[in-house]
């Protein structure tokens, strides 16, 4: 039986400082090996990984490569709302680039700061609706209801709830919550992986990066986990489909 078509829409490279544990070139090669239809490189408030990924795609076959490279970026707004913006065309890429520039200029070097008003300014008008898509990464708390309504209003007809099952013991709750939010906010659901590494062998490196980012020991990052360890790596398309149906 053929594997279901799957595109990874949320993937960080090592250009997401102290988060991503793999080079963009490694991510592209592994996604191709697993037979992905497309791969989105979505570093945090950055397009740096996309440049490396584009070069990797060309080296692996260019236009003949049966995998599309998607351009995007992840953001955490000052209010705590998390989302991924995908550029659909050149105009969308330009708007996304300007949003990133705004965020970087408003903060100290190495960080960024964006509010909902910034997103609305660059991505919320009618012209932007043709060039960008949004994936909302909802929290489990009560703040999700207000966030979802804003997402549905700002990205009307071009927003999805990203369902990411991280194997932390809360996947069934996370999937049920996403379905409820989808019903109440009028948003469809889509699968995503929150990929931080191309293979699970990079787990130790990713743990070390996490420890440095939070200023704790590696052992402390282990103790903080609940339930099975989230791989944060690529899964085969059939495995993604099975887990989304089963809720982890």
C-alpha cells in the first residue's frame, strides 16, 4: 500500500538559535528520503534556513526533485500567541520578510518583538489574503479561545489549527482540544510535526541546546518531560497519519 501524501509544515533548522539541532541541508535530504511531498522550513522569525534549504533542493535534483520547498516562519507574539506563517507566492514572501524585519528592529540583537497589530498591518488586509497562510499553534489553556477567534478573523479562510502530537502524555487531550477549538472558531485542522532535527540521533544535541536556552542542566530537561520522550524529528508519512487518527 502506498504511503499517504504528507507535507511537513512546521520545521526548524539550526538557524532557530538553541532550538533546531539539524542543518537545513540535512532536513531536506531526510524529508526526501522519507518521501515527503513538501517541506516547509519555518525558523523562528527568520528566513535564513530557507536559503540553505533551497540550495540543498537544487543539489538533490532541482526542479526534478519530487518534493516542494515551502517558505515560512514561526512567531511567538508578545501576547503569547504562537503561529506559523506560510508564503504562497512572491508577494506573500515580501510581506513575510517585512514582518520579520519589523520584529527584529523592535528588539535587541538576537531577539524580536511582534504584537497582533504588527501581524494585522502586514498580513491582515485583503491583498495579503492571496499571498499568505497561517497555522495556529494553540495552547491547552483557556487563553486559546480568544486566540482562536483572532486567528479566524485576521486570517479568514486561510488559517488552520496545527495538530502536533509530541508524545508528552497529553496528546489525546491536545487533539481533543484542537477539535473543540476547530468547531468553536470555525478553523480546520491539519497535521504538523514541530520538527527540530532530521534524525532522532540528534536528541542529545537538542537536549543540550534546550538546557542552554533555559539555563538548566541536561538532567533537568529530562526530569521536566511528562510521559514518553517527544522525538521532535521526522516520522514516516504513514506513521503521522496513524498517530493523528489515534491521538498519540
